[in-house]
C-alpha cells in the first residue's frame, strides 16, 4: 500500500514542475513524501522528492533496520543541496526501506519497493546505491523491471538511450590505478580534493599536513588513497573495530589490501609499527585535518573538546552536529560541509550522464579536482574574512545556483 503527501503543485504535473520548492533548500518543504508498506513482510519504505529540476530528482536508495521518513527527508534535502551546489540541472530525492539488508528476503523487498515506485523511477527519480544497497543489486532489480539500470529516468530522455547506457556503463566501470573502478573511487577522490583544496588555500605543504580518517570504506578508503598519493601523511584511520595509528604516516595502499567487503582491516596482518587504539581515538588524533567518513553525528558537543585537528572535512553525511559545529567555530576550526565535501560521486554521475566526462579517468579527475578545490577555496575565503561558517556560504551558493537554474531550459542528455 502506498500513501502520498505533498502532491505536485496545482497547475502542473510533477514532471513539469521545474525547480519545485522555494530556492532556499534549508527551509523549503519537500515536494513529496511517499510511504509504502510491503504486502509480504510489512516493511515500510519511503521516497522523499525534495526538489524536481527539469522534472528530475536524484538520490540513492538505502536499506537499514530502523530507517525513518525523517532520515530519508533529511538525506533528500542534502541531495538537493549537493545538486544545487554543483550547479546540476536536477533536484534532490532519496529512498529508504526499514529492513535488515542482511535478511535473506532483502533483495525481494527492494524489488517490490522499486516496483511500487516504478512511475517515479521510470520518469523522474534517478537512484543509485546507498547504505545496505549495492549498485549491482539495484541494477539487477531495474533489469528485472525492464528499466535496464538505476539511471533509467535520465537515460530514457536521450535520443539514443542504448548508446547512452553503454557510454554511462563505460564510465562507471573504467579501471583506475589501484585496481578499482572509477565509479567506486570518485566519491573518495572528491573528499581528498576538498582536503587538498583547503591545504592549498591555507598554504599548508602536503608533506607536513597530517590527516586522520574515521572509516576506511568507499569514502574513507578512497580519500586515504588519493591523499597518500598526493604526499599527505595519513596518521590514523579507524574502522568499526578500532583506530590504527602511526605518527609518521600509515602505508595506506598496504592497509587497503587488508580490507574486507565491509571496509574492515584484518588485524592479524598489520605491520608491527602500527599502533592499535580504541575506535573513537581517531577523533582526538593529533592531525591537521580530521575526516569523519563513517557514521552520522560522529562529532558532537561531547567530543568537540577532544578534537585536535585544525579543520574538519565531512565525508559522512551529517558527520558534525550543528551544536558541535558552532563549538568548533568558536575554536576557529572550520568544517567543510558534507554537501560540498562528499558530493563528488553525485556530481560526477551527472557529469557522466550529461556527457561532460567520459570513460577516461583523467578527464573526470581533472573536472572534480578543479570544481572541488575552487569551491573549498571560496568557502575558506569567506571564513578568513569574517568567520562566516563554510556551511552558510555553501547554502548561499546553492540557493543562488537554484535561482539561475529556475530560468534555464530543460536538461539535455546526449
Ligand atoms: N559511498 C558513497 O558514494 C557516499 C557518497 C556520499 C556520502 N557517503 C557517506 O559516507 C559515509 C561512509 O559511506 P561509505 O560508502 O564509505 O561506507 P562503507 O560501508 O563503504 O564504509 C564505512 C566504513 O566506516 C567504518 N565504520 C563503521 N562504523 C564505524 C565507527 N563507529 N567508527 C569508526 N569506523 C566505523 C567501517 O568499518 C568502514 O570502514 C556514510 O555516511 C555515507 O552516507 C557515501
């Protein structure tokens, strides 16, 4: 059973509502909230379309026991902020299912959810992997529904959808140094560029700028790899089992070799000079940059006094609570907000769909490096002048971009 709130604005179909919702993403009501109940398991699923632009909204689908409408709504708003900050001609949405992804029935539940959401997935909502839902699983579900791939709503708009699908798949599956695929590393690469942009803006040398990273999965692992490659010592990384510390810098490629599918490092094969510390020790590490890349609400008023870093770069969504961010600001520690620092994967997927980047990783890396570093420099510029929180400046940028987009013609997928 599906219930719907916030129907599309009177006078137009949902598809025709461009830049729906006011341009202030922070305060505007979502365009739509849908609740679905699985007829077999009773699990509930949620779709929130925060904003449509050109009749399209983008955002992943997550599955976790305890997932709520509020969580999905916050994440949809975050997606709207990311697309606006990176000036993408598409709005923000999110899907979520309150179900254990390790339950044997998880794939069937996801299939029924997507079947129920089909009108949105067919025409308006471009979804992708998220917590508990790997990309291959959602693509299999789409294939069974006859929608080919989770970017279907965008790809079907192309004049030759089969050609566009091949082009997009070539980009997602392009191999990169380190043995991974471009689509898997690009988000972490973007986080690394946020750190490098900040170091550049403040004149910090790579070789003497130390980094501590909470989480060594897709985002944290990718960020660690590219920061290490750029010459920054990664002095601490944490996974769900604890913190690994080496004040001279960790051998990141070697550690990544020891990761399992859940982003946990095999302790039995650790080099002897790596110290093992409690899990939360990463927050208090003596490093210049702290990158929370695992859980939401990692930095709270309780642990702000422990933060030793001079800057926080949010790879995880909602990594810092608003109160903690204000306390950090009082200590003159800026926070590069999630919807800037971790938006690389979302922005890149749309650059790929729009034909701005291709299967050559160099083109993608160049574009993301340029866009991320210039945004971070701009945000830190305002902070340096009068202490304006980076999040505030980023919201202003997002709203200004949305206003311009409202005047633009519809999106064109080549
Ligand atoms: N993957 C993406 O494309 C993407 C994009 C934007 C934002 N994010 C956000 O980034 C965060 C991480 O996502 P991911 O895809 O890298 O996840 P992941 O599952 O690949 O990795 C998570 C990592 O965090 C570790 N971890 C879990 N709980 C921990 C804890 N309490 N303390 C320390 N480490 C812990 C895990 O061991 C693992 O190393 C999430 O908030 C996610 O929403 C991910």
